[in-house]
C-alpha cells in the first residue's frame, strides 16, 4: 500500500491548493454514492502489533438512496455478518479484496450489516484504512454497483482515495477521544494533588491561634535579618506578620483562615532540597519586605502590586527539584517538554495557581474580576523574572533608566522592569548578608549544585561544569567572586544609585566579595606554596645525586656495588621507592559559624 501513502500526500496537497478539504471529501462521497448501492466503514482497534482475533468496535453503513444517512449495525450483528467476515480477511491479509459474486464464495457466512432481508449483497470491494503509522484502523466496503457490474480497477482507485480521507477522519476522532480521556485523568490527578498539597486543618488552626509579633520585633525590616536561628513555626508567623503589617490582609479583606492555610500550603509545597526550599522563599520575601519599607521603594507601588510582589516571592521556587533549567532540558524531562523557555519558573507559577485554586487557599478571592486578572498577571511576571537568563537580557535597559535619573517609574514598561530587577535583588540577597550567614548559605547553594553534578556524572555520564563539579569544591571562593562580579555587584550598585536606602545591600555584597577574594588568594598561595616546596625538595635531591656522581668520577676506577637510596635501618622498605619527601599539608584556617538554635559548627574554609 505504498501508493496509498504517496496518494495521501498528493491528495492533501491538492485539497489545500485547489479546493477546500471538505469539498474534496464531498466529491469522493458523491462519486461513490452515484455508482454503489451501499458504502460501509468498519472501525477496528488493533491492540497488539500482530492480529490473533480481529474484533471490530463499530460500523457505519451508508445508504446513498436514503439521503446518505448513517446506519449503525448492532454489536451482535458485527460478529456474524458476512461483511464483517470479509473485513476480517482484509485486516489479516492487509490487502484489498474484490468479490464479483459473493454467492459463489463459500468462505463467508450468510448475513449482512442490515437486518433488512430485502437487501441482497452480490459484489463487494473492501479496502483497508491506514493511519499515519501505517497500521490498519478499519476497512471501507463498497457493496453492489448500481449497474450490476463487478467492481473494476477504477472503482478500486476511487475507494482507495476515499479510504485515505476516511483514515484521517477516524484518526482525528481517536485522537480527540484520547485527548478527552487524558483530560479526565488530568482532572482526577489535579484533584488528588490539590487535596494532598493543601495544608491540613490542624496546621491551619495552629497558626491561626498563634500570637503574631510585630514585624519590627521579628527583625523583618533589617538587611541583616537571619532566619537560621528561627524554627519553622517562627517563619510562618513572620510571613503572616509581613502581610498584616503591610495592611494587605485588611485592605483586601482576606479571611484569616485563608491567609493562614495558604501560607502553610505554600510551605508544604516546597521540597526538602538543600537550598531552594521554603527557607529560601521566606528569605526572598523578607528581603522584598525590607527594600519596600526600609529601602524606600514603597511609594512607587500601590497595595495590589505590593501584594503580588510578596506573594510572588513566597511562590517563586515552588516544587523546586534541586536542578536548574539546563538540566531539565538535558534530560528531556516532562517539564522541559511542557515549557520551551524558563522551564522551572513556568512550573513554579503553574504550581502557585494550583494552590490558589485549591479549596480554602484563594487569597485573592475578595478581589474584583479586573483586580484578579491584574494580580495574576503581576504574579506571573514576578515569578518568571527570577530566571537569571531574563535578568541578563533586561539589565542593560534598567541601567540606562537608572543612569538617566529615573525616580518615579510611572510608565508601565519601566515599572515592570523595576519589579523584575527587584525580584533578582531579592532572589540572590543572601550574598549581601553578614559574612557568617553568607558563608553558610553559599555552601548550601554549592552542595545543591554538586548534587546535580553528581547526577550528571553517574546517570548521564557527562562531566558537569566547574560550579557543579564536586571535585572542584576547593575553587568555591574563586567561583563566588566570579558570581558576585558577573551578577550581584552590577544590580546592587544600580539600586544603590536609585535609592540611598538600598546602599546597605551594595556595601554587604562588596564586603563579602572581599572576604571571598581573600580566601581565593589564600588558596592560590597554598597551591603555589605546596608546588614550590615540592620543587625545592626535588632540586635538593638532584644536587645531591650530582655531587655523588662527581665524587665517583674523581675517585680511582674501582668496581663498586650499585648505589642505593640511603634509608635508615628502622625505615620500612617501602620508603626506598622514592627519595622525594611527601607533600606537606598546611593546616587550614577554621571559622566558627552559628547554626540554627544556637549551635556552633566549625567549618573548614576551602
């Protein structure tokens, strides 16, 4: 049936250029009905790649003289009809079948699709119907030419062309049915996921009954804020404090149980990965709270924008898997197939919407339809802006605006650009924290990167980039300096120029850069020192050997035993293998860093 598929391409091309697709099908139907008493189409679902017992799922019988109406034979009739038996033969043999006089054929049982005994089948032309995978999905039958003659080659060509269009129709119907089933499955899956993703009532009630301190008492207005000593419950209470002290809860009439349930649900939907977890999201939101109120940016935004920014910060990494966008694309994950750009960021936003649509979690329920549309759009913009690839694209435009002295940001385009840069400022704000906090957080980030690098090594068989290669963890200080110079210094410098109230962040990142640079230089000195010490020892040994050879040449020529390395009597024989001393390892500097809950850990600087 290769010609059939060549004809498919030709027919599709012809129908698209010469006449509408529907007209082409109508022309085929008209030609068939004018020359045949009955046209039948039998749908066949082949479950296996090979045929054992052909079972037809449905048949359509067309009577040209009855206005072209469909007649659907019963399932019982399909099992015993003569026409179905012929169709089975065509499916199994995968070839057309032309019977001039069926009364002369003893291979088929009696009966027909129609229970009307007045209709007598004489001649049959049966053609297989193929889908795009060249699998048979049904058969088309022509029964009894009106002129009483047997079917000829011209009739075979006609029904073959008609079968092509029929195949397209059946294939589209099957695709639609499959899509409906998949949508139903998705609906069930989302319902189950929504139930398990939503915070339980006891969690919500516990938070509702807690006394929420003032944001100022919790230190939420300070750039030096440190969440490490805080418990999980304290982070939840601090989140409620930010919404309350921003007047968002009162302004937008959010039921207290809804804001508490939503906060607990958001926390629950962060995976326990090393860095991109609930703690990171909470810190990003706290930084946004600080730059708005302490940094002096709050006059630039209305209440709805503040609401969207804080909610966006809390949701910006929902369901993060501990791997980046490049990894998702590399492994061809379902997320990468679903989103073409900003893979994880789109997933974070969709997950945010799923929580909002869960019962009792819609913190925007009191908004008007227009306000709701605006806040969802702002929420999406905020979350997608955390993709650093977009930051690099927008940074130049933002710098130009800052250099021009813009202070008001009333134009929508400029304000969107400002909000996008603010999301980046908050997302990487750990780089501006006091050194003890920055040092520990940097190692959390590095460990998450190393975990991805380990997967790339073991499962993908690839060598990861340096920042994700555990074998290069000693280069962390150097990599931190590179990260600060490429991403952090430029954006914090621009914001310091934009508003003096934001200068502490620029000072913080500059101080941390100096600390990382000092560690990087210290590492370089250690490497150079070890290499120089090794070279010096080798030079001494070479000079010693030269002196011994010179003494031998100056002494009388006598036969001497081969020289051996000088080894002390109590030295093991293995020491004879090398006369070069082993490399001396310089003790590494240690710094005391506080962990949560007042504990102290000694970390070795690399």
